[in-house]
C-alpha cells in the first residue's frame, strides 16, 4: 500500500466515523422532522449535512469527499446524507472557517494556514523544514500534535475530523543564487 492510498483510506475511515459522531450530537436545521410510523411511534429522523470545500472536482481530496458521502449514506442505510459542495460553491477559503464556526455549514475543509488566523499554533505546519517528510507529519499528528490542535479547535466550537496533507510549501526565487546553476526562462 502506498503512503497516498493509505492516507485516503485513513481520510475516508476517520471522516466517516467523525461524521457519524457529529450527527449524533447535532440539533441544527439540517435535521428533518421525524414522521410517525404506521404503528404511531416516531420513525428515525433523516439528517442532511453540508460539506463544503474549495478543491476542483478533479482533485483527489474532492474525489475522496464524494466517496466519503457515498459511504456515509450506505453505512447509515440512507438516514444520513452528506451533500458535497466543491470548488468554492458555498464559501471561499477566506470565509470557510467562519461558516464552519457559525454553523453555516456542517463540515468544511480548509488549510491549516487559514486556521492559523483562528488558532495561531497551527502555524507549526508552516515552519520551514520542520517536517521533511509526510511520515514525519503523520508521526507528529499521531503523536499528540493532532490531539492538542484539535482541543484548541474545540474551544472555537469546531471538531477536527481528519488531518490531510496534500503538499509542502515550495520556496521559489527568480534570481540565481548559485554560480553553478542556471535558471531557464519559463
């Protein structure tokens, strides 16, 4: 199993469990009124959740979110539906966090760079060369960093469902800093 396929499997599994836990405690407008069953008892209420992100539909994380929604529906026998809004249809990356914190959407995905404006400790992921490999990032998150940052998010009313990595920061320059290197025009 490659690291990327393992990450997606982890993303979908943890996300699905998180969504089920999230729906157990939510009482917002997403719930539809329960209709009485034929025997007069209330039938189970159906829940519809909105999941928004800014990735194009062709992006692997966008595809994983659709797979996640399909699996939630299947595992809950249709009692929980996750409607995915990709490509910034509902919120852009600047307004996503406010929408999540205010309940404008039930779930959303955004970068830790955007979350660092709310939780300054998230800037740890932007420290150059602190995490030289994806394995080091995973080890830090699984070793307690994810729990600590998740606790900070909880103070803002947000529950982290999954930590997904999709690239490191690239440092670029238009000047030749090494006499032995030549920069080719683009």
